[in-house]
């Protein structure tokens, strides 16, 4: 292995490790809830939260005032809080005259803001002097010795250089960089939404971006390329990363941390890229590959360019130069970091501003010392005052007054430790209350035996949005509801009617192996006028020039739409619904195909393709193409037999043209044996075997405890939502169905459970579903709380008389939710 | 003798570098009401002095005034402290009183028109200084979240200070623009540029104070009573402005 290859692999490995804390992020059409701490699950919870907060710039706990409000509302277990505080007090050395648990409780209950400043807190002896009413003795020389280590740890360790520069000069390189990277990501990861797409995407993220990047970036990349030992081989993203990191003079032992900070800057995109590059059989990823290495190469190149532009020869543009700045001008650097952090002492803000503007060394030196003195003195006085107040509130003034300097230092340290970990204390107290409420609500008594079975049993998704309608449904009549995962335990890949791609309807972590086709027996009708008009509108919007005139020409129409939706949404939407093409009733191909059926389907498809090809290529009328012709053409294309000499004449072609047509059928229309074999393999994925169906129904019913006493109606209620112009629409749909509606899964399970053969096999497992029990799929629209029943055409006639009652019950429950 | 009088007036209707006196004084005064007093009284002294002069103001004073106004308007863009910004905008505005010299009675009104919105802004800024210790963008923005009532009023105050239409200083600026001295395209363009610079600096200030996430927690917002009082004050300013427009134009 060459040294260069070794370095490439090292960089790849480092980036792999650096990207581990970033959880996967699925595409927006599967926009489901995910655990932001997923990548940190190996850590204890408190540590993971702490690290996650730092990485993702998050606030891990609520403000203290919010917890205090919860405490007064009774949403927090005070006894649990006190018990934790007592444990905390017991773990510390006792302080004479001080009840630490009581102090801690008073601090958490009666003080809204944290007591101890996190940043350079005052020394206990200074606080002691302030408490005694003595002048606070502050040695700014001693404090200034703390400044360099503090600046080094704050600005150098694992922090991207531009973040440090932003913190010291008030620039916004980070924001600028994020915008540029987002633009690159939007261009590359487009999935067919754009009309003008980024060229050469098949070459990978970095290479495609490189070709369209602006002049300054090109110049930088050329510079990197010319510095390589063999520039003729082209530039790889690893080489770019290596070069930029060395140019920025970041020590190699800090690279992993540095990469992590860079990756988490846009953790949504990074998580998506991680998911995309790890997912197998994802069409867009296979076609246009891109991974975190590409992302980092782009990000680092852009960052380097921006740093150089902003540095302009006057500011540090490498980590080494920044380190030297800290060493050589710590006072100015400290004042800068204070000033641009927003935490600068208000009474000195103008002076610091002025001295940083002039940059005069003597003014900086004097301002620095005065600033430190003022800051420490102010903090010591504030803390002394706050501690006195706290002592008064906790009724321990006497004990507090008797504390000596050492005792006060221990008390301050204890309170510092308490505030550092208070988030977990509040959280545990809240969990304790939640646990109590849950346990109080659980009855261990056996349910009273029912005289008769319920009118309806309904299984809903365990989503919180289903809770309300379940309660209301149970209150309006003899309904019994169950909670189940919204995909009803049936992972499926659906080929929807009229669509050419598969949709995974299951939790995003699963990859379904079974494919179900949605078919319709209805006659194909023309599109409704409004649907056509809408499609035309979208085409106009996609064009580059047409939006300029479209807005003026027909923009007013949207006004009517807006007024209708705002003033009378119900009536208007109902009216609009009529204008659209209705989706016909469909069937789901549930059962596995036999070999004969699969062969027959392939043959049928091939025949249809040949007819289409003859129409398109030869301009033949459909009625002129006979079954015999198609059969002969098919056999010829597959190479099974030669065609009849009379075929060319029948088709009004000469032999050469016919030969050419057959060849075209083989190549362009893929009527050939290998492709037919592949089609057969694909068809083998369609549907579920009998065993699978029995297994799914058994698993679903057993998991919710519904194994006997089946009602006449068993509703399987999937859920979904309706919204307009909402890119995050899938976030409102069923997470267990990969951010889609749950109806298809409900239909599948219902279809399986209604099959007599499945029921017979279930009876062998002691699940006896009576003949009059019927599973009906339904969709709960969580936007309107409307429940719509589906596949009613399959309902036995004996059940029709009860349908009105069922519908009334569902409508009542929906109304009660309003 | 008149020239000496004009130079003394140049301290009160500030012309650079005589303007430094006012700005030094304004920066040292921390009490909002004293600032209000200074903002209202200072230009009136200048106008009074001008009215005492026997000879007409030399033409080159108008050029000097325009350059002074432009200089302070430009410098205001870089300012981050609200008090100083008010001082600079006041200096820039009052310098224009050399250009828009009208009859003595109206000249006082013209000066008052420039001062009134700034006085209101100074009064409101007192709230921020009282709560935070200073009114500086380096103390972190996010007032729209931390103190929404104050933030709303502050936006109106800054808009008023930069001569947004219907506020008194807008009509003062318009009267200046329509005065004989401004009829030359150079002066007209200069005045428009100065107005643009005021607005630019005001927006930068709003970005620094109002927009963003609050850095300091626990800031107490303006009371409802104070909010109503200030709101009524701004409505009053608008009414004064409309009335003033009728008198001046």
C-alpha cells in the first residue's frame, strides 16, 4: 500500500468515527421522529445528553423557572426531588450550621437563574470579603494567568477555525459557510424536483460540485491539485481534506474532533448523507453517490476559502497563527472573546468597544486589567448578595453568618456541583411523577366478564393522536379499542396504482421483502379538467421563465382559492374534491403468484409491449395487430423460433425492416430471455405466502391480546393526515409506516384476516375467529379526526344492516374530538 | 462679528469638528431625561443665535453642513451603542438646519421636528440601560423574544428617529429638501443619501438589538402601563408630525 493510499484510508476511517454521533436522517417523504442521541447510546444517559448538547448546540434541559412552574402545578414529584437532594447532601462533607439539602431545595425552588457564574467564577475569599463588607481583594495578575489556558481550551480544542474567528471578530463565516454547503447539497441531492439539475452527478458529490464551483474555489482546488505528487490522476476528496487540514495547521491528533464539529454543523444534512450512503438499494444513492468524505471535502474547501478572504492578511488564518495570537496578545484576545460573546460587562462595553477599535496596546492593557477587576468584583458582590438572600429564604442566616472562609468555599463548591447536575434532578423528579400516574392508572383486577361481545373492536396506532378518538369512541357506545404499531406488523413495499416506484410502508429501520401491487378493475378515464390544469400549473412553475408571466396572468386565481379555504373551508374543499379525478377502487395483490401465473404475467406484459412498439415504431393501427403476429414476434425476439415467412407481408414490411424491428424489440424494448428472467425474479417478490399471512395475523392479534371474543366488526384503523404546501407533511403521517398513511397496511392485514384459509390455520394456534367477524380497514385522518371505512364492497351482506350504526358511532367520536 | 456668531452657532447646530462638543456631552450624560432636555434645547440655542446674526449665512456654510451631516450619518452605521447613535443622528440632522434656513419662527419648529423623535428614542433607550446596564448590540440581541413589548416600541422609535414618513423629522427633512439651498441637484442628492445612511444605520441597530436569540435571561419587559404611555407618545408624535407638515410645507 502506498503512503498516499494509507493516508486516504486513515482520513476515511477518521471521518467514519467522526460521523458516528450523528444519527441517520431519512428523506423528507419519510420524515419521522428520530432519536438525536442515537449515535451516543453507548454512553450513560446523562453523559450522552451532555455531549449531545455540546455537539448539536442544544439546550438539553428546560430553564429552571419552567421546572418551578411544573413543581407548583404538581407535575413534578417534590418528594423525589427532596430525596435526591438529601442524597446529594449526604454525599458531601457536612458543614456546621448548614442544612445543605434545605439550601439546595431553596436554591432550586426560589431562585430562577443559576447562582454560580460558569465563566471565571469569583474566588470564595473574594465572596467572603464581600460578605464581611470588606474591600474585595482582586489580583488581576493572578487572573490574567488563567486567561491563556482558558482561551486555548475555548478557541483551539476541536473547534473549527472559523468558529474561533467568528467568536473573536464578530464575523459570521460559519453562517456563510453553512449557506454555501446547503446550496451544494440541495443541488446534488435533488431527487427530480428541479428542472435544471446539477450536471455530472453520477461522478459523485465532490466531483460534480467541483465542476460547477465558483472561480475562487476553482483556484484553490487547482492550487491543491498542483501540489500533489501526481496531479494528472485528478483530485480525490481525501487529498483535498488532507491538504486543507495541513494548510489550516490543525494538529493531526485533533482531526477527528475537528471533523465531528464540521459534520455536526449541519447535522440534518450529515445524517441524511450518512443514511443515504449506508442504505442498500436506494435508487438515488446508487445513481448519484455521495458520502461524508465528499461533504467534508466540500465544506473544508469552502471554509478555507472564506477564512482566507476574511483574514485578509490581518487576522489569523491558521490554527497555529491563532495560537500565536493567544500567546502574544492574550489581553486583546480575551477582551475580544468577551465582547463578541454577548457576555461583556455592560458597564464596560463601550470602553472595550473603543479600545478594540483603536487597538492601542496600552489602552488594551489598562482596559483588560480594569475589566477583569470590575468583572470579578461585580461577580463577587453579586454572589455574596445572592448567597445572603438564599440563606434568608432557607432560614439559615445564623449558620451562614458563622461560616468561615473555608466553609464558604465548600458551600460554594457544593452549590456549583448541584447546579451542574440539576437538569437530571428535575428530570428524575418529573419521571417519578409520570411513573406514579401511570401505575395509579393500571388496574391489576381482572376485567369483568361481559355478557355479550362488544359491537366493534378497533385497533388503532399507538400514536398519541389516536388516543383522543379512542377515548371518545369508547364513550359513545359499545366499542373496545386496542393499540398496535401503525403498520400492524405487516412490512410491505407498495407499488401504488399509476406509480412506477415502490413505497416502503414499515418502520424506516426495516426493509420489506414483500411487494404488493395495487390494481384496479375500473376502466381508465380521462383526467378531470382541474387535475390537468393543476399539472399544467406545476409545469409552468418548474420552468425558468414562465413564473414571471404566470404570476401576473393567473395569480388572481390563487386568491379565490385562498378565500375559499379561509372563509368556508368545509364547503369549498368538498366542492373542489368533486372537480378532481377520483382514485378508483383498487385491490391489493396479496397472494404469492404461482410459477404459471408469473409466466403468464410476463407473457402478457411482453405482448402489451410488442403491441405498443408496433404502434410507435411502425405506425400500425391497434386493430391491425393480431394475436398471432404478436406471438410470432415474441417468439422471434426471445430467440425461441424464426418467424413465419408471411409475417413481413402481413405487417406490410420487407424482411430487412422486420429483422430490424425484432432486433429493436430485443434491445430497446427488452423482450429477451435475461430480462424475462429478471422480471420473474421481481414477480417472486409479489405477495405473501400462506405461512407469512398466518404469521402476521397471529402476531398482530396476539400482541394486542385479541385472541378470543371477536366482535362482528374488527376495525383496523391506520392513520394519516391532510395538509397543503407542507414539505414536512410526512412528519404528520404514521411514523411506523415510514411517514406514510397506514391504510394500505390495514387493508392488507384485514384482507389476510378475512381469508377462510388463514382463519383455519389460526384456529390451529387457538385463535378462533368466528365466521361472522369481519375485519374492516379504516383510515383515521388526524387533521379532521374523521374515520373513513374502506373495502366495504367486500363486506358480507349480513353486516350491511349494522353499518349505519357503526358510521354514526365513528362520526360521533370524531365530533367529540373537535 | 457675524462669522464668530456663526461659528458659535456651529457648536449648537453642529458642524464638524465643532460637533465634538455636543457628542462628548451627550455621551457623558447617562440620565435619559437629561438627554431628552439636551436634545430638545441644544439646536434651539443654535437657531436662536442664527436669528441674531445681521448678515446672511455664507453659502459655504451650507456645503460644510452637508458634509458634516453626511459624515455623521456615515459614522452612525458603524455604531453599536444606541445612545451614541442617537447623538450622531442628532448631529447629522441638526447640521441640515444650516441648509434649510427658513423664517425664524419656522426654523425653531424645523429644529424641534428633528429633535422630538430622537428625544423619544433616548427616553426608551433609558429602559434598556436600566435593565442591562448599557444599550449596546454587543450585549446580545433577541429583545423580540426577551422583551417583546420593548422590542416593538424600539422598532417604532428607531423608525421614527430615521425620519420615517409622517413623523416630525420626516417633514423637517422634506422642508429642508424643498428649501432654496437644496434646489441644486448636488444638495438634493446629498440629502437623500444622508436619509439613506440614517435608515441603514437604524436597521443595523435593530438587527443587533431586536433580532436573534437572547443571550441574557430573565430580562423584565416594559410594564403594560409604560407600553401604553409610550404608544400614546408615538401616536402623539405622528399627530405632531402631520400638523407640522401642514405648517412647514
